[in-house]
């Protein structure tokens, strides 16, 4: 059942993050650096790993956030000049 919780949370979180990113313009960026949500998710993963969190739904959710960000065209940390 752990894999079921992981899978459900991954898909539901992916969809929720997709909806949020399409409907709200919230950005953590400067003129040179853009902190995307996949970067925040990676930081969360490292933190959860360090804390020993072993809940499948938590890992599924944070993986959903990261994967939704990585599928986009513009996902680099360094902002390109326009």
C-alpha cells in the first residue's frame, strides 16, 4: 500500500502544482537568479532525507512538485537576459 500512497500523492500534487503555477504568478527571483519550484522541492527532499522522513505520501508529493517544474521549458537557475 505504500506504493499506492506514493503514486496517488505524486499524481495529485503534480496536478495541483500545475494548476497553481498556471493561475498564480508567484516567483522567487532576482535579476540574475530564478529559484524555481523544482529547486525548492529538491531542497525539501534533501531536508526530509536528512531528517529521516519515511512517509510515502510525503515523498510522492514532493516528487510531484519537482517533476512538474522539470517538465517546463525554462527551468534553469540563471536567468537569461531579454
